[in-house]
């Protein structure tokens, strides 16, 4: 019994010529150096070590802090397949070349469904950690903001409350301020102008998805204030919006 | 030319196992969707959890591993002792490339020219080392070329949306046009079929993904490369295959090629999937072998047998029939 085991181990140490991989030491070193060099290139990209944040890079809920997320994500597409709103997409360069094909939310195509944790269930590597529905509903993946040059009550003196109606948080993260505005005909009317409460908004993006202005909606979500990257906050030195 | 051999039972067994795992992969792909209430399908991450490349690079880059990924240690253990069976019997992307290679319908002469071992097969080991080097310094990009990630990502963002759209529009067209003769209409057949497809295979809503064109193009290119060389992806690119090749280069299951029985017809090269055979009789590259046993099945003189044993000592001269 010892003999064969010994010979087996010897096969690893001193394989016969025909069974060798014949890899060139020089090319192996060059390959390793290429990988390490690329790693440093990626690190020194402004997004690499969180020197800056891409507002368009909204990750699924449960996604780890960006650096940790990228070190785990295997870009398999499970979260993209399972997302019931078709909201998760393979990134192009939102996270730099390093983040090619990692998941990013596109709110004009889908959004993050309030009662859903499917992407957190299917991630095989833990880049998106498993969340209960209650936990997920407290995670901020971004923050909505209005484009007052496009939003109907601001830009055109028209009534519209679609975003507020869809807002899923128990206390609506979109609230109204009544304002007296002038129509193109010169008529004075009162409209409800929507605002975002940064304490309540979790960045789910359903307001973006349902906004009546298509293409480039009048309400958008950026990654600022996301729970996973405390430094990507609204206020300096905060653990999220308003100190968190 | 040697007489036509019957495909061996071992090869049919291997094909069966491959089919089961490919179907399992596709089943789990379809299961990766919403189930009431708020549940993804069970075990949908299984193949990724069996993937030692994903585990290793994530561990190197993040110094932590999701508990489920430890299942991949079983893959490593089996490969260490028995060799790269995973590529030949289990990997669903390997099986897909295997199928496409079979479909190319190459002539025997072309098969003999392209079937054997070639130096470019080393490329995948360098691909692996690039990813490992990056992972060691915190960048885990192996998912670009990890076979399960490549396959699943392409299926999700490119292949499935295309199939879903094509099938839906075909049945939609049949429903609208409803051709037929007299009272016999096509919809009498097409609608029940559509109902089954809709219930079990089609998406609730047509999916659309940003970046689908590039991902679909790359997937198509990898499939097309099977026409250049058998299982091109597995031989030249796959970093998981490279990892398993390194781990499994000294297996205890061995292909014994008898130099005495060999008539040097080189038919063992014709259907070799991994490019593990060299024209020299008696020689075999275990790191490239998928244990498909096509060579054993093809050999007209039954010179190739499978057995347990250890690597022959390096000082032994391997007999070569010229």
C-alpha cells in the first residue's frame, strides 16, 4: 500500500517527460506579472480604491462595500436572471473595466422591488449577502433626486403625482410642497411639487421607472447615500445620510 | 483503414452523464426566477458552488469564502486523485462545446490533423496565472472567463432573451395567420404547444439586457471556435480547466496505451476531446485528458485500456512505435 502511494506522490514531484505541462518559467512569470500589473492599474483608477464614486453605479441591495464586492463577484449573472423586474444588468464601465459585467441596476428598465430579496438569495459567492425582506427594506442602494427642468409640476405647471403614488416605503419618501405657479397661458395655479426625503428614500428606483417622462426621466437615482459605502454619503464624515 | 468500431458502452455512459448535467444546468437556469412568495428556485447556485476557480480567486482576493463554495473542495479532491473528469463528464459548458464539436462534421483527415496535442493548449494555464496574479492583489476578474459564469451570463443576457423572443413571435405569428386547410387550423396544434412552453420555458415578460450584443457575440464566437479545433474553449482558454489540469496531472486512473498492440493508425487522435493524445504511441498527457474515452472506443486494435495505477517512473523509457 505504501509503495503505490509513494509512487503517486513522486508523480507530482517528478513527473515523466510525457506528462509534464511544459510551461515556460519566463511566460509564467510574465503572466503573473501581467495579472498583478493589471490589478494595480485597476486600483489606481479613480473608482478603484473609492477615491471617487460613480453616481450611476447603483448595486443590488445586499451588495458589499465596493472593493469587497469586486473581490467576490464572479459576474455569473444569477442576480440578473432572477430579478423579477429585469432591473439588474451587466455593467459596461460603470465600475471601471475591473467591474465589467458585474451587476448594476438600471432604473429606466427595471427597479428594485420593495418586497423582493431574490438577488440576495442566489448570489453564489456572497458578493451580495443574503438579506431578509425586513433587512432589505432598510438598505439604501441610492437616493432619488428630481430634475426640475423636466418634472411636470416644476417645469410645465402641470399636476403629476405618479412617483409619489408608487413610492413603496411605509412613510412615503416622496413628499409634496404646494406651490403657486404660472401656466404658459398666464393662469396662476397651485401644483404639488415633489421632494425627496433623504431619511426615508432607499433608492429603489420605482419612481424613475414609473415616471411619465420616458428616456431621461424627471426623477433619477444616484448611488450617493448608499448603505454599503458609508463614505459615499451626503454629508462629510457621515456613516450615511445625516450621520446614519 | 481499420474497421469501423462500435461506440463503446463507456462512451455512451459518459454521454448520458453529460446530458444529465447539461439538462440540470439548464433546469437550474430556468428555476432562477421568482417563485411565490419571494423565493428563488432551490439549489440554483449549485454549479458555482462546485467551481474551485471561483472559490480560489474569491478567497485570494477577499480572504473569505462563502460557506457554500466549500463544496468546490470536493471537485478539487476528486480531480487530485482521478484527474480532469469534471471537464469531460460534468461541466455543462464543456458538454455544449462537445456537442458543437460533434456538429461540425469534420472529415477524418481534418480530425486527425486537429485532434492531437498542440503547444497552444498551454495558453489556458497562462490565462489562469494572470487571473490568480490579479486575485492575489485584490482583483478578482476570473468571472470573465470562468466557464459557468461565461455560460450562465451569456444564457441570461443574450441566448435566453433571443430564444424567448423568437419562440414567442413564431407562435404569435401562427396565432395571427392561423393557416390551415378548411376546418383544420394550425392553432389547434400550435396553441397547446405554446401553452406548455409558456408555462415551463418562456419568461413572463420578454427580458432585455444592456450589453447583450457584446456578450452574445462573444458566446457565439466561442461556439464557432469549435469548428477550428475540437472543444476550443476547453483546450485553449478555460482557466478552470487549467486549474483542474494542474491539480489532476497525476491521476491514479490511467490510460494505458500498449505500444505492442498499437499499429500507429493514429485514430486515437481523431475524436480526442482534450488534445491529450500525442502521435507517439504509449504517450498521453493526463493534464489535458477529459476521460471521454473516445480514443479507447476508436482504437481498432484495442491497444488502449483504462486501469488504476500510478505514473510510470520518469527514468523509464516509454516505448514508441514508429
